[in-house]
């Protein structure tokens, strides 16, 4: 009768194994504390976001393991500082942090089509930030805008684990590009408001 017990127990084991969820990946938080700060001659810094994720297709911001919005706001918190005694404000604003999924047309015709892994989705990722400065005497203002974009396709057989890695890699690359643009634009357009460029 041992074989009967095996027949009964083995399917139960298989069902349990199939229902066991895969461990969720832990992705590092994207921060900028390892880089020097831009210290403005103002008394206050504000970091805000005007972007609101739609939470519906084709937008997928809420599915990312680490959102573009949080990554951009971290840049503002880590690299923008107030060094003035009183008065004046620098505002770091996230205006766009969108991620959109677009299905790609596939052509599964003929033998070659069935044996070829086609690209099934394209991800379009954007970020746009604005820095606005007002001097303490309210007589002088300045601003800069920086934006970056990334696009990547994924194959039809990609797993959720692999998809999340693609999203995170895209976010890293996007923020590196944004950082490079800001490092050019801030000294170029906001020099008169800066006390120093390093901690």
C-alpha cells in the first residue's frame, strides 16, 4: 500500500511547491550622498513633486521596485543645500517621472516565427526636474530645467524577476543621465546663487 500513499502525497507536494512564491528581490535605493552638494545662498530648500502616477495602463510607475519619482527626489535632497543665513529659497521640483509600457506587434508566421523569441513590450521612461531659486532680498530669481529619457524593449519570454531588473537598470541609467545634465546646467545658469559646490 506504500505506493498508494506515494500517489496521494506526491500530487499534494507538487501543488504546494507550485504555490510557493518566489522571494522578492531587494534593490538598493538610489542615492547621491557620495557626490558633492550644491550649496545655495538661501535659507531654505524645498523638494517637491508635481508628478502623480495615473496607476493605470499604460503607466506602470507603481510596479517598479524603485520609482523614478523617488530617485529624482533623492537627488534633490542629497545634492541641493541651503547655506545662507536667512531668506531666499531654492525649490527642487520633479515635473515628470513617467514609465509607460507599449505592446509590440509580433509576427508569428512560419516555422522561423515559432522558434524565435520576439520583443513583446517597450518601456519608455522619462524624468524632468526644475530648480527655482529666489534670493533673500527677492530681487533676483533663477531657474534651470533638466530632463532625460530611456527606452528599452524586452523579449516575450522574460520573467518577472528579469523584468524588474530591466526596470531598475533603466532607472539607474536615466538618473545618471539626469545627474550629468544637472551638473552642467547648475553651474552654468545658477552660479550667482551658489556659495560653493562642495561640502
